[in-house]
């Protein structure tokens, strides 16, 4: 496994990270690993399919409240007279 060092991190970001890690019940280091894993790994491995991205995009949409348009009569097809 590799390790990295992040320099010049704003104190407010570090504090937010500490609070977030405490909320999840693990260390700040584990929190950073989780964030990186969730953000970078799926893109790299191509694990997020198109369907999953669409589902995430429209997850909060209340499908039941969308109006269903009434059916319309299909137009009459053109007639081609053959000589």
C-alpha cells in the first residue's frame, strides 16, 4: 500500500474531516481513505455503469407525480399510388 501527505490543508477542512470521521466512528485517516475510494476508484475501474449514474441522478424524482399524457390517434400514413 502507498501513503501520501497532504500539505497546506485549511484548518476548517481538517476540522470538518475530523467531525465527519467521528460521525462514522473511525479515524481521520480511514475517513480520507473512504472518500478517496468512493470518489476515485469507481471512475478508474469503470464500476459505475450508465444505468447507475442515471438512477443516482434521478433518485429524488417523484415518478408517481409525473403526468401521463393521453394517447393520441396516429396519423394516417401517406398513400403512394403505383402507376
